[in-house]
C-alpha cells in the first residue's frame, strides 16, 4: 500500500502527457487561425453589433448570460482590434510562445468569439472551448514548440504546478471519454441508428453530400448498414479499448479513419481535423517515444530495401551530390 501511494505521488508530481498536449495546442491554434481567416470577410455580419445577433439582442434569452469581450463595446474599430488580437494569439499559442500566458489569452479570445454568436458553434467548437479552459492549468509548451517553459523545479512550487498540470490532463481525458460515450449512447437511442439507416439519410442530405463518392455509399445497402453500425460500435468501445495497449493503436486508427471519412465525404474538414488532434491526449510521452523509434526503424528498413533494389542509381546519386559539393 505504501509503495502504491508513493507511485501515485510520483506520477502526480511529474507532468504527464506533455507531447499530447503540445499536439492539441498546435491543432487548436491552427484551427482558430483558419476560423478567423475563413470568416474575415463576414466578421462584421457574424460577430458585429449590427450583424446576425444585434447588440440589443445579446442580453436577452437565450443569449443570456453571455461572457464576451465583444459585448464590452459597440465600437466597430474595437471589434477589429479584438479580431486581429485573436489571430495573433492563436498563432502565438500554436507556436508555443509563453503558453502560461498565451493559453489564458487564447481561451478568453476564443470563448469571446463563440459566445458572441453561439449559433456558429458545433460539437467540435464546444469541445475546443472546454478543453482550452483546462489547458490553462497545464504546461502545454512541450515539443513541437519554438519556445519552451518546461523547466520543472523540484520545489514546492514545481510540485504544485505539476499537480495542477495533471489535474488539467485528467479533466481533458475525462472530457474526451465523455464525448465518445455520450455520442455512442445518443446514437443508440435513435431509431435510424438502430435500424442501420442513419448514414443513408446523412449522406443523402444536400448539406453533407460533398463528394461523388457519397452517392456510391448511400446507394449500397451493405455499405450504409456497415457504416452505421460500425460508427456506433467504434464510439461505444473506444472509451474501453483506448486503455489497453494491444488494442489502443487499433481503436485510435479506427477513430482517426472515421473522422477522415467524415471530413472528406461530409465536408466537415475542420471538425475532423480538430477531433483527430484531440485524440493525441490519450497517448503517454513514453508511447510517443516508442512510436518515433518504430517509425525511424521502419524508414531505415525502407531505405535499405530501396538501396538493395536500386544500388547503382543510389550510388550514382551520392557521387553526383559529392561532386556538386
């Protein structure tokens, strides 16, 4: 029992999942930069006081209570400054620049943008805001990063910061698990999902029929049935299998593949990009190191195979490169 408590204390006092958090940080920053840039021409319509939700409507139900910097002033010039500031902070946050500060400012500007017009939010945006809130507790400046503040000191302050970091990690992991669990159970409660026809109506909808392959999918009874039930099945077992190493990579690959199909066939590219990025928190730093070594070994074996098949061409290429130097 004493050894178990010591092990728990050691884990909690050491920052966990730094690499996964850094991937989420980069994904969130790129996502928000894309959101800002894509809606640059319609910013006044979407978030301005004379746009989709006028200033006199922001404090009325169902838009109350609202917490947004955009409601503090009615000046269009101030809104332009806030919008530009949001782009700058998203870039700084993605690059890992002083994340202790930029993570807080990123959350404030992002939440302010979405709270100003809640009709623009989907499930991915809502998840982004929630996880950004918990990321303020964490040290998310690990690699890939240009600037790093990962120097954890063996002091009381460092221990408290590490504990705060791990609390944020636990909250993020719990949020992702809750997301897939509720999504699976909500689908099980729908008649079309239980009947195996939900994908048919989704792919046939004009809003999601984005590729010529969509028609090929919904015209096949077998594909529709398999896609419908496999979606529910993967989301239902993901919160369980993601903890077991023999199955971890397989279920993660299945979910990533599912989101790639969603992004391509339904046109929800940014949503898919966000959901794939969030998956990164489920892997430990040691697992990322192991994966890196395996990829390096695989690449070395590919190069050796290429050299064995085309030794003369590779040798000639190396000779020409040495001559040029």
